[in-house]
C-alpha cells in the first residue's frame, strides 16, 4: 500500500475500496476490473484511491492478503474445534471447508484461482501456505506423536500442497469427470494412505 490508513475514516475508505474490488472481480472478472470501476462501485474518487494504492494490482494484492489471513485463521479455528474427532473425520471436513471457502463470495475466489499463476509467489499465497502448514503440523502431530519434526514437516508440506493444488485446479476449471464429493473421498483416502506409511 502507498499509505497505511491511520484514522478510522481512512480505514473505512480503504475497506470500501477493497470491498468494491471484491464485488467488481466477482461481477466482471479480474481482467475487466479497472480503477474507475472500483471507484464507481465504492463511491470513492479515483484520486482518493490513488492516495492509498498505486494501481489496481496493489488493491487486489491487499485484498488477497486480508482474505488469506482471514481464511487461515478460520481454518485454525476449525482445526482446534475438532479436538474430539478422529483423523478420518477431520480430513474430509477440512477439505469440505476448503471447497466452501473457494466457492464463497459470489465466485470471487474462483475468479482469482483462474489467474493464480500471477499470485503464486504473492504475500497472500505465503500467508495461506504458512497457516495451512501450521494447521497440518498441529493436526498430524496429535495423531503421529512418534514422528520427529522433520518427518512431520515433510509429510505436512506434501499433503497440504498436493491437496490444495488439486482442489484449486478443480474449482477453477470445473470440467473434470469426477464430482466434488468423489474428489473429497479420493483425496481423503490418498492422505490417509500416505500418512500410514512410516
């Protein structure tokens, strides 16, 4: 961001800009969104937008950063709320949570996922990966306490990244010959089989 909002009114303006950007992306598609469209949707002048952001891309990056942080925290809450469940129950619940989040906000995330190659190395992607990795470490450590940290880290990395990539590709493409429920089942079986290998 060009300038961090300090006062409540400034923070409200930035929030309005980001909310309008999300709506514009869901409505028009990422490539069709322009700063004037964001200004019109938010009720904030183009000049005021440029006080806080250099360009449209910076607005999208900040929006994704915030969304990733919120998504990561929501996943952590879900993981800690599942203390009583078996691993066989936690995995499909977590996958379903991922699908629900990807399809939320009127298709905003689906549109972003279609262009994910442009955000793969972004701060938002790093935030998401960090949260998901921490959740993986937390959950798998509960069930595989005999693993050393290196094993736990490696298995968590492979599971999180392969599962996320498959889900993202499925949601953004939507022309696969497998239903979402079947994919959830197959991913769960794949993860459990991989975890059972010492």
